[in-house]
C-alpha cells in the first residue's frame, strides 16, 4: 500500500507547453487527495547537489537530457516516495485502486511481443526509502556507458536498466506490475485485445484505463537519415521489407518476430535501425558494417536496404 500520497512530474521549467499542461491537469483533477509536485531542471540538480553530492559529477556528465530526467525520478521516489508519472500521460480515473497489492508499482512498455515485455519507468510508485530504488540510485554510476547512440539511454538510465534490475531483484521485493489494460500506450490501444473493440472516446468515457501514455518522446532528437547510398544497395526510408511500420505492428502476438524472420529469409534485403544492420529473430542486433549510418524515427526506427539488380 502506498502511504506517501504525492504525485511527481518533471519538466524543464515551470512553463509547461499547453498539451502537457492539459495532461497534467487530468492527473491532478482525478487525484485531488494527492499532493502534486512539478520538478524543474533546476529543482532536480539542486536535489542531487544538496542531498546526493556524490552523484553530481555523473549527473552532470550525462550527454542527453533524458538521462538526467530518467535518473532524477529514482532519486525523487527514494527521497520522498509517492508516484512518478510522465508528463505525457493522460489520467482517466483515480489511481488509488491501482496502487494496491504491492510495495513497488511499475508499468510496462509496449514491447515488440507480449512474451518480451520491458518494464517502463514512465509510471512508478513506492513509499519513501524503498530499498529497490536505493539499489538503483546506488548503482547508476556503474550502469553508465559512453553514449554513442540513443539506444544507450535505455541501458544507462531508462526502461532496459529498470527491467534488468527488476529481474535481478524481484525475489526480494513485492512488485506489482501494472498491465497494459490498466496503463496503455496510445499507439497500442487499437491493438490490445481488451481495448481494440472500443473507440478512444468510449475508453475515456467508460474509464477503461487508468492512464493513456501518449509517448510524445519530447526528448527524442531527430537525426537525418543518410543521403548517400551504400554500394550495392538501394535505400528505402522508414519501411521494412514487407511494407510494415514495425513500430505499429500487433504487439500482442508474434507478428514482430515473423516480420524479422521474413527479413532474415530474404537474401535481397536487410532491415536495420540506427544501431546498425540487423539479421536475427526478435530484433537481435548484429552489426555487420563499420560505417555509421544513423536514422532516428522513434526509439526503434526501421528502413530497408534492397540489393540493386
């Protein structure tokens, strides 16, 4: 049970863009009994500087602002307890009944398949001084790697790191993993078997979710796709070889794996994302070229390389 009834959100300054302000209003209006705290970049750094000075050098050395935004939420939850909610989440009903049956509450990312889920750090809750978050903040320095691409963000401070720590620590704590029919990414609503029969208006009106995660990825910097072609290949931007947009496949089954398998079986094409080329079931990256070809379109962009005739 959660005893620290405070909701934490973060933004660069106190001047929140209207689209986020409207979402924050939905969080506050449905949960009036919770104290509400918006943390700015200045607030965040002051918390580290004044309370955790041993981490300040690491905090300042992160190359991407999202790493600091990720890291600070663990420090906030350990220091104050309560609920952290991403600013791009829309609240449809009170969260109290969601926060029962555990001591640590974590939501899920919309993974490439239902059997390969990733724990999200977009919604997290725990009481003040929770030892799981103490473990995370105590080890963040050791998790840090040099950032070459944005994928490192997920391993350094983001969902991949939290997932790994959850898997290592789940026997020690009472976790409540919040399911995708409770907090759901916006892009997955029309794919989820318990939600796809309803319109977004019906879901809102009937309060079929606690929160919708709009995944605006405001931290995500666009990097231009390479203009030059790789010798022997023709570049097809933003699509995989089968015409699918892999970011929006049916996440609740194994469609993603099937698409990658087809890519793997087609000698005329290879899919790749901004980490390099890919061949392998389930999205396992195998970098087979030394050239740095970067594409940024969401966190997992895909394009097609087809052998020229």
